[in-house]
């Protein structure tokens, strides 16, 4: 597989390492090395190469938001009165901790965001007082996620 960023070659061993780490980023390197049949040093060297080529950019823990009391996830399409307001709107959205993702899109909306809220009342408060009050936001269109069916990364 060729990755366009730096035209790095990803071989079968790289893919295998990535598969193990995508499944569990805390999996011990020596355990992966033993399963693949190469040294831990070789794994570290390959990971360094993949990081330098920006194929991987760190690891993170996944927090279960429902356990923390955030049960409402929604996607909000944001209409801006002018496309030139995009950077300022994103700057303001960045200040709202409930905004998990923010995308410029084609189509009707200027921006699509993914947000997490405690409940529908929290969602309504967030829309009314924080999102719709951003300068340039003419209106929003909200879709509440009833249940997430698929969550994954690209398969290698």
C-alpha cells in the first residue's frame, strides 16, 4: 500500500503492527514482536518510521461518555450567512467543550459538528445559548443519534 503523504511503503509487517496497536494501543511491544516474529527494536524502528511519515500520530484512551452521564450525541449542520465567517465560527466552536468534531462540508451547511450532551435539555441549551449565538450563524439543523452502530478505523 502506498501512502501519499511522503510516499512511504507500508509492508505486511507494518500493517500487522498497526492492526495490533489499532486494536489496543497499550499492547506491549514485546508481545507484538513475539507474535510477528521480529525483535522489539525492529518494532520500535518501524513505529518511528510510521510516526515520521505521519501514518500514525500518537495514541489515546477512549472515554465512555455514557458512564460519565453524557447520553445524547447529536450532529448539527450549521448554516453561516457568509463563507468568510468559517474561520471565526470554528474558533468559537473550539471553545465549546461539548463539540467533539468540526468539519467543513460541501452541500447546504457550511460546517457540520458532532456534539455530546447530558440529555436533550442540555442539547437545547447548548444550541440556544452557545452555538446559535455565534456571529454569522443563521440557523442550525440538528440530528440526534439514537444509537451508534459502527465505530472503527480504516482496515489495513
